[in-house]
C-alpha cells in the first residue's frame, strides 16, 4: 500500500506540474515561454559552473518579437531561477508584467548596461556578465598580460573580443558610461572586457551566448594558469601565431555561417545534465 500511495502521489505531482506549465505557456505565449525556459536553464548551468556571484550577476535575453527583456529578480540565486519567475522589463528597465508583482525588483545598474548594448546591437539576443576570479584577472591585466591567444579556446573566441578593454570608471550609473560600454562592442564584436571588473558576452541566441561564455571562461582559466606556471614571464609561453589565428578565424567564420544556431547542440547537451527540470516551471 505504501508503494501504491507513493506512486499515486508522484503521478498527481507530475500532472499538476504539467498543467502548471501548460497554463504558463498559454499566459506568456509559446515563443516567450521557450525563451524563458532556455534563459532559466542558462542560469542553472551558470550556477553549476560557478559563474554566479551571490545573486548580483546578470544574464538577460530579449523577449522574441517584443521590445522587452527577461531578467532574474533580485534575491534569486541562479539555482533558484525558473521560467515563470523571470521578470519581463521594457527597454527602460520598468517591470511590464504585473503578474510578477512589485516584489520583483531587478538589478537596474547592470540591467541598464545590457539595455544600452541591446539598443546598439539588435543582432544580440542574450548577454552574460562574467566577473569570476579568472575573468577579472584577465580584465585587470595590463599589457602584455591582457587576453592572449595561448590556447585553442582563446583562439576560437579571440575574433569576437573587442580590441581594447573598457576602462573602469566605478559603478556604471550614468547614461554616458553605459553608452561607452555599448559602443565598445562596435558592430561585430560580442565580447567586451570591463577593466578591473569583468566581461560582457553576447550571442545571437541564448545557445550562442552560452557557447561564447563557456569558451571564454575556459580561455581565461587557461591563461591565468599558464601565466602562473610561467611565473608571469610571457617569454616562457608559446603564443599562437597571427597566421594560425587568422586561419582559425576563417574556419570558425565559415562554420558559423553554415550552422543556423551556434552552440545549440552544446547547450541542449548541458541542459540534459541538470539534476532537475524544475527550471522549466
């Protein structure tokens, strides 16, 4: 009887969850609901990989077909983010979904930076902010220790990196500061280092933003370890030649043109490794 009661309880729970998801899908619309599920998954993946910083880091994505953005509410750790508790805000940072409630405050300071980038770059659909130790170490490094093409991971994303880091000006609160950060992306770069602070990573989809962020994360970790191994002496490190870097750029560019959604397979594979599917709620 205990096993029967357990099975009935599990079945009832699964039915309630399925109904709840169907209600949310009808409420938000299919495209937005899928974007919410993918962005929630990216938060959970970021938590697993140590990309979160309490709840202060910021990952955002555009709402398909709307001048609005999805962002986690203040106070939610990345591991607590779900599709339904993401907050929809307009391009000014105002909450536009009344059902999220007034308690759903957002990190306006960092969110406003994302908004400035979205305004300048309509091709970017998702932005990830990294400020873990290895990212900050690379961002704070002066020449010749700034982002260097020392490994394949670094070569794969080096053509996405803006050539000069954005100087640190304290908290990014003024419209002029936000504009300078957005302008650093230019019309083709997807990665901008914020000196002494961290790095912004964009993508044409949530999956691509994950792929770019994951590859950059690997590259920054490799660089800090290599520099430590060499005692900070870059002469002891083997840099990839400019000719090979250009060849990698050409190959990656050709691959990106041939693939409709960069990073989709990797992102879906990483989603399947999540220990629970509660992010879908």
